[in-house]
């Protein structure tokens, strides 16, 4: 398969790249694709099919398979540096750890003795702490979890310290915190607020929040102060996001995967045929971009 650099992909569409043999359509039968993550030890991509309550996997060796079913309506996943991976589950309203042996356990499901809302997306900080967002999407209806009243007073971003087991609320001023990613040096946390999209009952409100914010991280590994607006999303809302090896932020939105420079300036977009939900970088040589959209999963090998 031919390869472009990530910069050369900007301004192109997935359909164009597919037609030119530059992108692989892994599958197109999802009900809502989410949470791609590369598991290096297994040379395997995993991704969620939330309404179908399953996690799928893909490798060139084995193709597409069901990785976990039921999945407790798992959403985001993050591979850990020391092996295993963490997942955000809507139904259990928890963040779980799958260790290198495949055993799964709950890391956290409560804050101040009250149940979490529905953990959404998750990343690992350079100090090993687990950060995740906790909006209410998984409890707004039974479509991606189980409808329930929230027990938490806010939709927050949390930090879980794996050494102490302590869960701290780091950000509580966003409407619906969603995707998140750290800068290369770990001193900035990017978080998307997708509050303009409030689920199936309320739908999309174009006047609602749909921005990405940046938060400084202090020497102790916690949020240092209020966030700053990093960029505004014009098409739908910001969903999953990741920072690449050059420090650029890639954000899944209604028009595709948008790319922003470190100063927040817009660099371009990989257009998708439907709403893009999430993305991740990975592969055995760290030269693959995996994109999930509403019903499909795509793999884009790139030239480093």
C-alpha cells in the first residue's frame, strides 16, 4: 500500500484515499464506532462498537474479529506503557484495567461515594496517572448504556493515581467533557467540550459549547488553573483527539479529522464520509492512523 505523510493527507478525503489505495476500510457495519487503541504486545488494533455492546479487533494477520462481547458498552480505550490497557465503560459506569494476562478489574467507579456518570475517553499521563472524562452520554438513554439519573453534580475530568488509588476531580467547568490528549511534554492537557450535542432526546444545539480547551499541568501532575480556549469546532462537536509525534492536535469532528498546530491554528482536515468519532496513532512502527466514524473503521498507513 502506498503512503502519504500526515501533512499530505490534509485536504484529502477518506474516499479519495481509499480509491487511490492509500486507506483501508477495515469494516463498515458499526452502529457507532469509537475508542481505537493499538495494543503493541499483540500487534492488534481494538475499537468499540458501542450500541452493539462489543469491542472489535483488527490485525493484518487475523482480520476483523470480536474482541470482547458484551463489553458493558465500552467507549474509549488507552494502552498503558507497562502493558495492558484501560477502558471506559458506560454500563458499569467505571474505568477498568485489563492486565497483560487478560484479567479485567475495576480501577474506579465512584467519586466521593457516588457513582460516576459514564466514563467516556481516557489517556495515560507521563507519570502513569490515568485521566478520563465523565459526561452523561451513557446514562441519557439505553442506546449506549442504561438510562439513569446522574449522582454526580458535575460532568468532570478526573485523575486516577495508580499508586495511591486516589481519584481527584481536576476539571469541572465544562458542559460535556469528551475527548482528551496530552501534549508531547505532558505539560498541557487538551479537552473537548461537546456540550452542543446532548444526546438523542435533546439533540444538537448549534449555540452550545463545542470547543477544545487547553489546561496547564503543574509539577505535581495536576491541573494548574483554569483552561484556555484552544480552538472552536465549526462542524458538529469535538469528539476523540490525539497529539501526533510533531505536537499537532488531531480532532474528530462532524467534517472529519481536523488538524491544529500547537498554537491552535487550523492546518487542514481529512474529510470523512460521515461524522468522525475518534482516532489513534499506532502500529508496530508507529506509522498508522486509525479512524472511527459513525459506522466504519479506517486504517491509514503513513510515511513518517
